C-alpha cells in the first residue's frame, strides 16, 4: 500500500551529513563506517531506494537552517542571510534530484493527482518512479524578512513550521516558553494570504494557542506524539490534540525513540533494551484515536534520520522501508482496512485535497 511520510530532512542529510541518498541504505552506512563526527554515522535509515522499497511515494521534505544569535549555544548560522543561503543550497539538491529523475516536486492539486496515478499504476516499475516531495521549511529563521516568503512560495515552498529548537526569529521553539515574536505574527498573516500550510510542530504552548486562534488557513502537526504518554513539552497535550481535531488537522507520528518512550534517556538508552519498537508508536495512535473517536487524524511523520539513526529508532526497523510493517501491526491491534488506509496515506491525502 502507498505510504506518505510527512517529515524527512532529506536535503540536510545530503548536504550536511554528505550522504548520497541515491544509494541503498547499507551502502551509505558502509561509506560512513569509519566516521565518528556524529552519533548516527553508519546508522542511517533513509535513502531514495529504501523509500521506493517501502512504497513511500510521497514525502514532505524539509529545508532547515537555524539562525543563532550571539550567546545561543545551538548549532546554526550567524546571520539570516547565511541561513537563507543554506536553504538555497538544499533547494538546489532537490532540483538536482529532479533533474536525475529521482524526485518530483508536488505543489498543487493537479500535480498531486498525476503523481498518485503514477504510483498507483501496477504497470509502472517502482524502481523507476520518482519520489514526490512537498517542500516544507522547518524553522522560519532563514526568511530574511517577509518579502522572502513570497520568493520561497514562488519556487515551491508550501508548508512552514515557524519554530524549531531554542530561540527563533519568528517564534521560540522546543525547550522554550513564550509567544510568537511581532514579526512571527506578521508571518502568519502572510502565510494565510498565500494559503500555505502551517506546521505547529515545535511551537511552545503559548505560540500554539496563538496560532490556533489567529491562523485560518490549513494546519497540520507533521511530526508529533502525545504528552500524556511521554512527558515533555515537545509533545502535544490532550487539549492541543482536541483543538487540532476540531480544525481537521492530521498528526504525523514520529519515530525518534525519546518521543516514543517516557523512560528513554538520550545518549544512554538502547532501543532493544528499552523496548522501543513500532508498537510504541501505535500506543500514541491509540491515544489520539480515543480522543477523536476515529482514525482520521493520525498518520506518519517519521523524522527518520533527523539528527538520529538506527541507534535511536524502533528496534524492529532496519530502514525506512519497514514502515510497511505498520499495516499488519495496526490490523493486529484491531484497526480496520479503512483505518489502515487512513494512517498510511489516506488522511494526508484528504488534508492536501482540502487545503489545495
């Protein structure tokens, strides 16, 4: 069955991790086996062949570049202009993949339907199908000013999460408190004018409430789990989930182990020992379904290879192609065929068709 994954940092991995994502996952791991600069070296989970193997034909793919002001200990760029330039390099990588026939940009309803027809055509060999991608900006710091938003929309940007980790020029992110900045509120107005998708992932609780009250355009949570199960501000509270349900939003379940298990200690825990498998994700799905009364608001936003690899992924996954295992696991848990279709791709498709 076709799968849609609503959060992958493909260009970041290609450029900052120096990964040739046209190769099989194991070949990328072999190339990195003697590198020690990052914890996930030799442990990547994602490549374009692995996406095809898993029938993951459509993804939301990011641009990401943080601005770090003096005193901010997080990694990032020292001016918004430098951050913008980094996102343009990432865009150039996506375009290079398009020219190579590896990927294709999805930016409106017509292109979406054409792409779906290709991926659902049994006569078309999967190894030749391009991976469709919807371009999203994770953290808005790289927009030098609001005029850059229209430039980005013109080249295909269709979703923005205003915050990431730490302080932000438009909104504070994970680990912070506080509301949108004044220019962040103006960003929301411009996004609404362009009918862009607002990704509430990484917003503070205060900024989440502001966004839900102010923003009238389409809203999703691309990669989020439940605070009732894992007690951290990065997760959604039950009240936030209810607000998203009322807005018709979809929440993409994320596979970073520390967001799946309340007992996970980052840098110390091991997925196998900690019992972090795909069933942990289904516990978060179950929780959201109980709040919603249906399966129309859960989906996949894996974030695989988003600053972590196999060492911090469910132990019953070898690579991203194993997302296909979710269908059988959902069935074992009592989900109906319609529910399973909803999770694997139906909910994201319904959202996009309504938004576009």
